[in-house]
């Protein structure tokens, strides 16, 4: 049984900003569509197999953070086993400074 997927506001904004930038600023709607499809396909896999992602060991949160790659973007999420929910916490470029990202935003 697939887990329910819930996006945080930050994750939803990350996705909208990234796809919007690629489509509007880079004038490449086909690349934006491909990225969106790849991200959603990965999220579907996460919902079916929540433990598929690698776990972050360096960030201490009440629920451990995990991640999977979609193109050059990290889908950062945690799992609520009790409720059978996957919370998509962030969707960020894999080259971002994750320490700074998680210090400036409370991800719990």
C-alpha cells in the first residue's frame, strides 16, 4: 500500500520556483516539463517504497530526513510510519549548501 504524500509549503515553493525558472527565465518549457515528470515519478516511487532514499546522518530532526535524486535535484523527505505518510520537506539543487539550508529553515 502506497503512503500518502504531503508537500510542505517550502517543498511546493521549491518545485514551483525551479520549474518556473527553467520554463520562464531559461525559456525551456520542455525541460521544465521533463524535470517535473521526473520529480513526480520519483515521489511516486518514494510513496510506494518510503525507505528507498538515503538517510542524512548529519541533520538531527525528530524524524530522520531521507533523500533521492531526480535529475540534479534532491527530494528531501521524512516518513511518518504511524500515519503512513511521506512528508516532502524540500526539493533543492543537489549542489546547494545543505548545512546553510537546514540552519535557516526549521524542517521539523
